């Protein structure tokens, strides 16, 4: 089972289990607060005050430890510093670090989520929605721990990083048509809908797409003011064609495919590079789609470099990340006279709009795709 860091740590705010999905997995409703300018300043002030309290506590504790060293070891008497920490029964009283109040602690640097199974009925959810229906909250249904093939049902830090970039650079995406590959819970597409005109959020698996559609509906308060549309559609990287069968849920219409090819100028993918075969399939799909676009396209990819012990190397390695970088390099060097790709890493100096730990292993890449002539076959990886 795989558990996202976003969901790993205990929270200071409740998140409810609302249902079981078709696979029998618990589905939780979490609310992620967007950090607006005022909220960000308050967060920085709270963290600064907390550090001052922590430093003061450490200083006091350090002075007590110095007192211990002044007593004679030969006399084997209880050190003065320790005596001050003993209660009347002789038990040690532990000095603890100061804690922020619950409402402040939830704004610290690591996003904290703790599931509490809903037992009070639907009224509790309605109360939650009433309390947090403001424009600075994203509500997401998701699972907590899944097999590797279902990791798209969780929320990942790579999605938060890409979301931060989108909200920091909204003017880049204003009124665009956008395609997200491997959209998962839909949180990135929902953020993009605050700027873009149309967003196609794609993935595979009816249960996952159902969850994504529910999340889009839960967050209409973000997309409706911009007049944006988020369309949830199936896109399988292992198939060469769009699914157009009207009897299959989340299939494409011919008009949608035509609009995608005629209007799309931005493609997104957040933290989808964890399996070598899927990484290869992703880049084949990316080539096929960009080759059919009528406009140059900017592709934004987020990834988290994950260290795992490798039996092949008998050491800690980043095999999935290394394969991603190799394939990215192949794309940059690919030449077929039909498509041209340029690749560049993006700096991470843009503001944080979500509460999470932006670890140094997070990366953001931009690919610029330009069609130079008419159709050709998909590229093969260079050896």
C-alpha cells in the first residue's frame, strides 16, 4: 500500500469519511485552504512567534542542564537542575515545547490530514460546507492509502507544487484551453479553472473519473466566477485513439476532439512519473497529442524525486526519477523534421498558495512543443 505525504500526518482539523468507492476503499473529504496574501502574512507571523517561544524554551532547558555539571560526581547527589524538575513525589516533570492553539497549528508548514469516520449523518457535511464555502477553500474527495495502481486517488505534493505555479502565474493561462494528463482527483484542473476558459481533466478508470467529477462539482465556487468549464474525460496512454463510444462513460465527442486540437495551448501533468512503462506511455501520448495541435504548446510537469532502496543496485536510488530524466532528455534531443521540443527546469521561487512542505526533491519542468511540418509517427527512445 502507498500513502501520500499529504495524508500521512495527524491534523488539527477534521476530515470526514463520506463513502466507500466501487473498490470498497474509504473515500474522505478534505478541505485545503488557499493561502491568500493576508493568510500568508499571518502564517509567517505565527511561525516566527512559534520559533521565538521554542528558542526561549530551549534556552531555559539548556541553563538547567548546565546546573547539572556544577555538582560533584563523587557525592552522587541529584543535580540542582534536575531537582528543580522533580515534583513532591520525586517524579520527573518533563519540560515540553510550547504548542500553538489548534486554529494556528493547522497553518504550519506541513499539510496535516487525519481522517475521522463520519458518524453523525449528512448534516455534519452540510455544516462543513456551509462553514467553508468561501473562495479560499478547495474541497477534495480522495482515498488515503492505495495499491500502486490507484495512487491517482490520493493527493500528492507534486500537485500542490503545480497548483502553486498556476495560481502565481494566472495571466499566463487566462482564457486558454488546457489538457491535464493523469488528473487524478482533479485538484490541479480545479485550480487551473480559476484562469483558463476550458480544462480537459483526463485519466482512466470509471471510479477515479467519478471522484474527479464530484470534486469539480464541489468546487464550482472557484470556476464559475471565471466562467470556466472543467470537462472530465477518459484518456488512456496505452491506447492510440480517443475513446468516442457514446455508451462508455467519459468518452469524447468528435467536436471536443476537434476543439482540443484547434485550441489547446497548455498541457499539465502532476507527479505521474512513478513507473517506467507508464512514463514511456506518457511521452508517447504527449508526442501524439502535440503533433496534432494547431498551436505551439507549453507543457508543465511536476515531479517529486523519491528515494527507494534498489535490490538491483543494493543501494538507495531514484530509479523512476532517473528514467523520467532520461526520457525527458531524449525528447529534447529528438529530431524527426516534424516536431521540435525544448526543455527547461523552472525555479521554485514563486509563492506557496497551499499549506505543505515544499521539499527540495520537488521539481517543475517546462516543455515547449512546436510542430514544424505535417504528421509523422511517434518517436522512439534514443539509445
